[in-house]
């Protein structure tokens, strides 16, 4: 078996995923043949992995898996699709089309807003997969490269107030997304019945075997870190002068995923490489991606992300290679500061005379609940809205560009459908979870279904200890250690370990620039609440002026600060 060597170091035999990609004929595999197979509702062999490059994951309903096995039935196989929406912007017309598809062709009928600033369909059966892609294509949307070993959906600060600066940043997010897309025609051939032109496929940036692992990119406008830059491989921090974008500070090597029990894996902050002018943005993006393509670990997928490449070869060595490939020398980073990252829920006045309404969507799940027909409410707004919608990286939805004449109508619809609830606490607004059970195959514990009651319990603790109503703790729950809910940038992060058991991490900060440290391992929700009860009580009586919970637990020695992830996270 072929071994990988990087800068004179032999990393080991290539993983089987490398074989899979090399033999896939630029991501085609035998997906088309699998689509015709009605014996199984799923995809077989390599295609199970290859459909991820087309934006889909094969899943099943784990709530009924055991019962179906008793009946000698295979699991209820469906796919989840994640759309490619750079910057999270979608028109009302597009929204109504995805709403209709979810209603007509999804087992769950919901639309899920994700931490990747896009939407997901869940529970789509095999006979409807092609229709799903063709429906999206008809409204100018695709799901190319939203999963798999590629650059995924590019995030961008939503920032509805400074509309001109946001527009510039959004345009760069779109350019970066397009520049780093796979060039293969496989998506169009398989899903859109495009002409087969396989022999012309070239992948100048991603390479014929694509990247060693997933790759995530953001564009962010300080002081708002709503995209959580330290969760991503490559980040462009907007630097503005007199309200106009002039360049970016570049941060490389962030990432949150880890593996329980494997100390060679860990969350990591991104390194600051320095400042670049606008005209070098795409060159630098390609240089970072191609360096990771060539130097990333293709032997051990658990150590394949950019963060591990930087730690293995050295951040300075990686940076020098990026400069060489991009034909640039990074300048010293321009000053910036992150002060917040949550969404400003409610109405905000824009500088363009328009209004913007940020709707809090708990866990990003848009569904018509018995007392809150949320999905119907957004559809009703879409029917009269003349601006756009902006999905946020915090799983919320902004109705952007509302005219003064339409403002009252839209608020009335939102209130009637439960999309505005004046009683929603700051704690609930600043809590977040990944999907987990029943559809995610990686989930070890509940997250989305667990969070609402757990937040209620934490609200009770804040009230018990007489914290001000606007006080809150940034709280996040993930059902496994893969990082989708970004718990490794929370003040209180719960990471699923087993059914009803979590690792409790403490000590992130409000700006999202510090990784929390494990405080207790493998404990129940009851035990977590007992621990938080004591800690919140201390925070209430011992805190310094306006001291956030994450800062408090570090200052008082409850946990040590994680300064260098590899060194400090397990120490």
C-alpha cells in the first residue's frame, strides 16, 4: 500500500478514503446505478461516502431502528441535504420553494437552519433525491461541496446594519466559495441530467483526490464574531476604512472536533497569519487550501484537518509556504476586536432606511408545532417580503431589508405564528445545540431535543441566585465530539459521551476566542445541573463588575485557561 511522505516525514499508508476518492472518477462512483436500486433505500459501498461530496448524508431514524430490525426490515434509510448558500442569503421566492419541498417530500416536514449558515432537508427518501436537486437547481441553489473532503459552505457575518460593508463582505464570501468549488461535472451529470464530459475534468485547486479532510472558511466583520472564527480552517477578518472594505486579516487552523479518549485530537484556535489587500484574497485562499491539500495527513483521518498540519509542520513553515504559493508577504495584522457573537434578536434599524427583524429559532428547527406554526409563519412572511432572508450561523433567521410600509404587517405575522416571543430569555437566545438524535448517525447523546428543558433548568438557576434578567451564559450542547454545535467555544459546553451522559467543559469567553477546558467527565444532566448550581451561586456573589461566567471560572481557578490547545487542553 502506498505511503504518504510530507517534508521528509513518512506519515504511513494512505487511508481507505484516499482509495475511494482516487477510484471515484471525480466523485461519480456508481451513484447513478445505486439510484436505480429499489431493493435498498440507501447507498452502498463507496457511494455511501461519495454522496457527501454532493451535499448529502445517508441517515436513518434511530428511534425506530430496533423495532424495524425485529420486523426483519432494514433501517428507514433517508438522506439529509445541506444546501450551499454562501453568506446565508436567500430570497423569499427561493424560500417558498424549499418550504414546499419540505412539506411535500420530507418525512419530517421541517426546514433546519444550521450552524453552517444554511438550511438542511431531513428525511428525504431515495425516489425523491433527484427531484430535490432539480427543485433546488430551478431556483438557483445547489448542494455542491457542502460535505466531504472539500471547502464547505462559506460563512459571512450577517450584519444587517452596515449594509454597504456587509454587501462587500458577502460578495467576497461568494467569490471564495466559487473559487474553491470542485470543477468536476459529476453533480450536474448525476442530479441534473447534464451532458457527460468526464474526460475534461480537472481539479487545479482541490486535486484529483480532493482534500485530506473537510475544510471550512469564513468572512467576518468585527466586532461581531457570529461565525466563530476559531471553529474554522480559514478566516478572513474584514478590515474597513471609512466604511469601505480594504483588506483582510487572515486566520488559519481553527477547529473544534476531537475523538473521545484520543489525546492526539483536540480543539484548536486559529493562528493569525497577518493582513492582505483585497486583490490577493483569492490567491491566499487557494494557497492555504493547496498547502493543506499537499501537506495534510492522508494516513490518519483523525489528524487530517488543517489544525493538525500546522502543529505537525509548524505554523511558521505553513505560513511561509502560503506566502510562496500566493506570491505575497503577509503584513502585520491590522487592529480589530471581537466583542460579541450572538444575534441581535428583534428589530434593528439599518443605515439604508430599511429595517431588519432577527427571529430567534430555537435549535434552528422550523416546523409547525401545535402552538407555534413557525414554518407556516416564515412562508407567510415570504409571500409579502420584498427584501431577503439571512440565515445566521447561530441558527436564527433575519428578515432583512423591510420597508417602513411593510414593517407592521411582518411583525403581525411573526407574532401570530410564534416567531416573536417577548418572554424568550437572554439565556435561551444564547444557547445552541446540534441535531443529534434521532437522525445523526454519530450522536452519542441527545442535543436538539435535550436543550429546551435544560435551558429552562439553567434559567431556574439564574433566577434562584438572583442574577439580572439580561445576564446569561453562552451554553452549547453537542451529541458527540465532532463539534457541529460549537460547544468547544462556549462558556458552558456539553459534549455527548453516552445516552444521557456528557463531558462538561467550562471557561470559554463571550468573544469566542477561548477554548473551554473539561471540568467533569461522563456525568448526567442531573449532575451537571448540581455542578452549575454551585458555580452559578459563586458567580453571583463573587464576580467582579460585569464579569462573564467563563472569565469567572478561570479567574477563580475552577478550571485552568486553555492558552495553547495541544499543550493545555488535556493538562
